[in-house]
């Protein structure tokens, strides 16, 4: 029994229907609706966020959106800065892989574009380097995907073009 509202929400929060947002644990999604539902006898106003690639819809209470880390897309300046990060030298700590993997996972799930760019930089392997382990490859691809999706949404390009853009930045570093 969903009743749709939009006026109240736009005054209270920065998000509206059709806005692209970043949800830390899932990446870029689009708010398709703001609805009101009754849950356990309490009326809740919810953002309905669609993650097209994952074929997933998430309902986030409007009152909790900021506290869970939901945010607007990064500005073009932040995107440009994040695209410069892969050009830097990889900073790989000399700790056990399991600890580094946890740190990389936390950076990816933070939703912070700069942190995600650091993971892409640190886990990228150039042609002459040893091959990645399965878990390294999984983390690298997750970070690359998250970064590319936000770059694509901000620059209004498709995901493949965004991935090429990030990989171009990585190749310049390797050269």
C-alpha cells in the first residue's frame, strides 16, 4: 500500500525522483520514486533506489539516507581528481594479503570515489607484472566497475567508455 509523495521530501532532503545517487555498499543507483509505506504500524517515507546493473531495488528511509552514507554523484572536479589517482605510484603495504584485502573491501564499500580510485591504482597490473590472484582480480574488477559507473553517470557517457577512460589513466602511469 504505497502512497506517493514528493513535495515534503524535496524540502527536507537533497534527493528527488530521477536523481542519481551513490549508495556506499552498492554504487550508483537512480531514485525512481519517493513513497510512503506503513511498516510495523509506523509510516515511513522511503527513497526507492534502482540499481539497474544488479537488477536490484533498494528502499531507503528518507530519515536514514544521510546516516547510511547515501550521497549525490561526485562533482566533475572530484571525478577529474580521482582519474589522476591511478597515474600515481601504487602504494602497497607490506602486510598480509588478508588484511590488505579487508582494507581494499572497506575502501570500495565506503562509496568514496577517491578511495575507490586508490584501490584501482594499487591492484592494477601492467603487462610485464606477475599475474593477479583470483581474490585480487575480484577486488580490482569491483573497484574498477564502481569507479567507472560513477564516472559514466557524472560525465553522461556509457560504462564501457568510462572503463576505457580509467584504463587510459592506468596505462599512462605504466608508460
